[in-house]
C-alpha cells in the first residue's frame, strides 16, 4: 500500500480553467524529505508533514500508533492511516469519494486545491505508476507554468521536489477505476502525538519480518513470533509449528524462570532443514562458514542460526544467549554456555523448563574417571576466550552438569538471581554461598560422584 500526502500553501488567487480551479504556482519551502522504510511510504509522508509543522515524529512511531499487527508484514493501508490521523487530532473528512463521472474527479481536484489555498493539506491515495501499485506521496505544490504537481517521493533517496504532470496525477488518482481517496489534514486543535514505545517496537518487528522475507527468498517460510522472526526452509506447517510451539513456549518459560529484562532487539531465528542448506545459506546470508554443525548465535546480526535436522535442542540452547546478553551482561563464560547447554535436551515440568541428561555426559564421565576435570575455582574463572579454546567439549560438559546439579537440588534459579546481582565475577563465591559448603574440594568430589551416577541411554 502506498499513498500521497499533499501539503501546499496558497500563493495566488484561484482562477478556473477547463472546469477546474487554477491556483497559480505554489510551493511549500523547507519541508524535510525522508526515505521510507520498506512498505512505510504512508508513514514516511506523515513524518515529513509533521516535520514541516515542527514535530519530530518518525515513520516508525506512526506505524506503532496505528496498532496494526506487525505479523501482517506490511505498512498501514488507508483505513488504518485515517484512523491514526483522527486519533492524532486531524479532521480528515469523508476520505472515500465515488467517481461515477469525470465531473466527480474535477470536483475533488477543486476541493483539494481549495483546501490547499486555505492551508489545509490532504492525503491522496493513488497508483504509483501505470503498473498499478498503490502509493503515498507528499505533494508540496503546483507549477502552473508547466502544469506539474510537485511532491516529495518517499520511495526514492533523491525524491525531494519530484514532479508529475497534472493530467498524469489525475489519471492515477482513481483506485479501482471508481474511488477517489482523500484525507484532509485540517487541525481543529492541538495534535496528540504518538508516545514512544520500548523496543522491539511493532515497527521494528514488521521491518524485521519484511527484511527476512527479502533475504530468505523463495522456498522459505517466515513467521513473526515476537521478539523473534522465525525463518525456515522446512515445509510451511513445520516452520509454523516450531515458531508457535518451541519458540513461543521456550521464550515464555525462560522469562518466567530467569529473565527480568526484555530483549532490546528483534532476533532472527534461521532454521535450515539439513547440513547442506545450513552451510550454504550461512555463507550467503552472513558471509561466514559455520564452525559447528549444530548452530550458533550471531550477536552482530541478532540472529540464531542452526541446522534443525539435528533436533530442536540447538534452538532452545541458542535462545538462552540473547537473554543472558541483555539481562546479565557480565555473565561468566561457563554459566553462559552451561545454562544454554542444559536446555539443549529439555522438557517442561510443572511450568518450568527442565534439562535432561544428554550426549555431553559420557565424555564428562570419562574425564572424571581419568582425573582430567579441573577444580571449580579455576574453571569458573576462565575467560570467554579460554573457555572456547577447549575443543574437546569438556568445558561445555562441566558447565552443563554443574547447572544440572543445581537444577536437581532446586538451586539453579535462586543461584542465577543471586549471581546476577553479586560482585562475584566468576560465580565461585556465590556458588559456595548457594551450596552452604565451605569445603569446595568436598563438593567437587560429591559432584563428580553425582555425575558418575547419572544414567544416559543415548536418546
């Protein structure tokens, strides 16, 4: 949907020609031009008009104020823009005018020009060009000498003071061949401007959805599941089920148990159906070759990327990282991966997410038997670089099964809440307090016996 916002001031007394009013040449100076975001041409036009009136309200705020569901994946259409303008305090008139004969178009042109001479702008919904897509433009004037309508074109970066012959303007105005759309922007009183929203805002969500659709292309399904955009190349029903089931439920359980801070960005969740498409699309979309066959979190792009053929555990694992990043920026490396790894094999019990034994267990048990597991104090002090330097997977396993131990003792959630506000940068002192155990060497022996007693059937 695209529309036209007409904003001009009277500069000459009107005269008539061919049954229409000739206002003489008129142009509003100093109106800012802004480039629309995808499908936000109407919102951008309102931003430009409000900017001329001295208000700083961007196109995102206009979309947010409209109340349009971002899951629809589009900007405002006429009825939604009209309702938003009325809510802001504009007198928009009847908006939809039937064109039964040419005289109706002439009458609306005359009414438009009369409003402009009175200092009242209008929003006109018209076709962008002869190919038929509907569009909003901000019209700033009319050049009587060349018979040109002058407007700001939001779809072009150099679209300030674009020109369109009046006959072409009138030809493109009727939608469906029989409806003229015009919204007067008379201001009977002060405007009620939109209140900024905390992110991710509806505008950010719809823009993320539109961007994902463009990047993904054919063969992919995109689903908005705030604050995520889920993109997958499995069958559509499968992608939708993962979004509405795994993503939605996991997000709710994580927030209920741990995280008091909302995500401050929209995150993309890319789920590829097999290893080949995982590697190929990671390289084409993100410009990198994955270093793990399972998946990873890309903080720069705010994306979670995974080979979903290996199971949904990676999806749940990766969903933990964005929350830890905003809720606990100083999270120790071991807990960052330990909590995420805990839930890569998990289920729901009594309204809580619960980790189960998984494939990381046998290697850890083998390391314990070989006396190749470090003490917790130096282990928990590992930097991010040091933690990831271990390619054997032992660090991940030790972190996971420390979290698993705390879970099984009912200590994990209170431990996180205490760690998040502690001055203890590694979590070691907080762990001792949570365990009530002054002898951490004794605890290590207890923990190792606990791990060795866990049974794992390989599923």
